[in-house]
C-alpha cells in the first residue's frame, strides 16, 4: 500500500477489523449499481459459464442447470469482473484492513437456490490458503436481500485472534470441502453475530475468522452473493501444499460425480 490509512472512516474500519475480524459496509453499492452488477452476473452466467472448466462450476444438482451453486475464478474469464476485483473500492478496503498491497486471488459466485441451497459449514478460509503469515481477506457482497430464511452469513467475533486454526475435516458439501469439526463451543455461541441485509451489503473478514451460513429454507427466493479473495503481499504462499490440496480436491469432486 502506498500510504497508511489516515482518514477517520478508514481508521475506524481498521480498528473494527483488528478488534472483530470483520468489517461491514451497509450498503457498499447503491441500488442502481446493484442493478448493473446483477445484469453483468446474468450475462456472465448466460455467455461465459458454458465455456468454463467443470472444476470451476458447481451445481446443487448437476443434472439441473438451474441449480447453479458456485463459480470459481470469474475474473480470469471476463474483463468486467477482472476490473471489479482489481480496480474497485473492494480492493481499497482490502488494502486498508490488511495494511498492505494485496494480490487478487479469486472471485466466486455463491448461490443457494430456493429450497435446496445447502448450509455453508463453519470454517476458516485460511485453513486451506496455506499462507505464512496467514494475512488475507475475503469480501462478500450480497447480490440480493439476505436474511435468516435464505441463508445469511454468521461470524464468530474475535475468532481471527485465536493462535491456531481450529480442527477441520471433510464436510461432503460441494464448494466447502473443509469444515470445523469442533464448532459450537460456548465461546462460538456467545460471540456469534449474523448479517441479514439488503442487496449491496458488503462484509469483509480475515482469513482466520470463523464463519458459516444457513441453508436456504425459502421456497421461492435464491441467495446470491459474490466473494472476493485477496492475499496480503507480505504473506508467502506454500505453492506445493496449495497445488496438492487443489489436485486432491478436484480429484475427489470428479470421482464423487459431484461436478
Ligand atoms: O456465501 C456463503 O454461504 C459462504 C461464503 C464463504 O464462506 C466465504 O466467502 O468464505
């Protein structure tokens, strides 16, 4: 980052992030910006998804193309989304809270289709990032209104300050292969905060912050969001471990006939 954060809004954001392990902008984008963005998402799904590798496109039910669940690395396929992750206010917030230049790593689409969208198991993103130090963030933008019925995000406040990652194991949930195996302690429960909000609500969490989301129990509403992953420049990636993890994951997915 060129200069340290100096304005009061940035200062508050930094303090909140360091204290809680997340920040909230409610909203980050207004309704006309969200209309444009949602139009771009529809275009991407219609024109680009058919050209993407199977390992980047997940469905709740792969025989049903209306049940799109997750997209990976959208910015590698499309200039609009490349600009959004590289050149937007989202990157500025990432640099502010990490106090460093950042490397854009992934842009993901997360959908929970009406009625069948599964819960996101409790996890810490850094567990599978393989970074030292583990300095990275995930931004999460609600593309439509989110609440307890369609599966809003929950954080465990302050969990980014735990010294070690909590134990994780296989979940069997497509797109969230690793989940915490000991989730639900008294501290987890006491410090849980949930984030219902309008389209345009934006969250950003530290890679150690424990988070999860409920299933979509609405019979008629989807729950769509965009995820933005940035690593701090000072974080070193163990590429060998990371590649081995990705290979194992892709093999498991292909073998289990989930993708
Ligand atoms: O959208 C969700 O349900 C989960 C998102 C998530 O886990 C993440 O962005 O790290």
